[in-house]
C-alpha cells in the first residue's frame, strides 16, 4: 500500500515530535486501520508521541527551538 511507505518514512519524525499537525493526523489515522504499520510503530519503542491509545501514551509535540 502506498500509504504504508509514507507512514514508514514519517515514523522516525513522529517519534521525535517533528511532524506538522496535519502529518500527525494522517499518520495516526493510518495506524488505526493498518495492523502492519501499527506493528512497525511498536517496534520503534519508545514511541511516547502517540496520542492514540492503540500504541502508547501521549506526549505533547516538541516545541520549535529558538536560534
């Protein structure tokens, strides 16, 4: 599935809290319906970013760093 490839690419950024709100929503909605991607996400422990109770506990997204 094409979306699975996108989700695999986004997971590391999601883990770091570096995705836009729209990307977070896309990824979380996909994880709700795709057991394969959900399993891959679980393998990337810890994944505290997840808001979905299907994977882990919530964490607020990382704030942007001032330079």
